């Protein structure tokens, strides 16, 4: 199928803790894996992406890891802050010219 | 910083009416997309457009939907006869030469309410 599965659907963490969101994809030809953050009532915005030629990428408190063999990739947020609270979507290109999004994870960072 | 712009921000229409949502992609981008998001749900792919033609469309994008790039700057989504279930936020997006394997820049969205 054309699924991009994302877990968990909701995640609550204490400020300062880490958060991990996982996605799996079905198209073995997929070679680009972005993560988007969507704040309430706003547009999705890219926060980090990874291509299939690397296994991990970091940008300050955010990192993404990719396991092509298992066809899954994960978003890691360290030292979470209240402003990290949002909906996070993973995505992958499926069978050509469409970027398919996961179902989203609502992240709540409690202060 | 260049951005994708969309109009209207909110449209309310009666069931069965035609609706046109407009988008101005980033000027040097080559790939254009429409996505929709029903309230509280995921961002769903509708259609991708490249080189003045549809390159991919989803099952949602049936005969009631059409896209057009009439003048080299605007990119429009038309819904011919709206249904209640068309109520959603519609996002336009564009990307550069990498297409779907590069960053998609989303507009602010057009909220469509069908009564």
C-alpha cells in the first residue's frame, strides 16, 4: 500500500525530557524523509529531513534516524520546551510524485 | 523570504456550488501541489502538477476536482459541485527542482466550509 504509519498519536512529556516519534513506510524506493511541525491553525513547516544515503542527521535539539532495511525513521527531540508542543507529521514520497504524510503525533510538553 | 500565498483564507459555500481556491507558488519553483486537511486529521495528498500537467493524483481527486495554472503565476484548485465532506483546510505547496524529494513550502491554507 501507500501507507506511512506514525506512532504514537499523542505524546506527553515533561519539559526537559526527550520525545521520540516513529514512522514506517511501505515503498522501498522512497529516498527522502521529512518531518513537519504544525502549530494550531498554522501551516505545516519543515523542521528536519534526511535522505537515504545517511543514517542520522542532527540539528541542535532535533535529530532524525533512518533504518532503510526496516523501512522506518524516527524523530528525536531532546530537552523539550513548551514551544515544542505541536502536531508533528512524518512523510515519505510514495510511488512517484506524491509526498504522503503520516497521521500525525500531538506532542504536549508540560512545564 | 518568499512564500506561498493562498486566497481566500476562508470560504463558506452552499452544497452544490462551485469553489475556486487560488495559490501563488514561490516564483522559481517547478512543482505544485494541493493537499487537504480535515479538522484534526492528517494532511492528505490531492494532486501534484509539473510542466503544466498533473503528474500524480490521489483517489480523493475525482472528476469534481480540477487544477489549472492559467497565467504562469497562479495555481488554482476548482471543486465543481461541493459536498459537505469537502469541508477542510486546503493547502497549496510548491517545491523546487527536486520535486517531492525536496522541501515542500506550504501556504497558510484556505479553509472551506460547505453548508
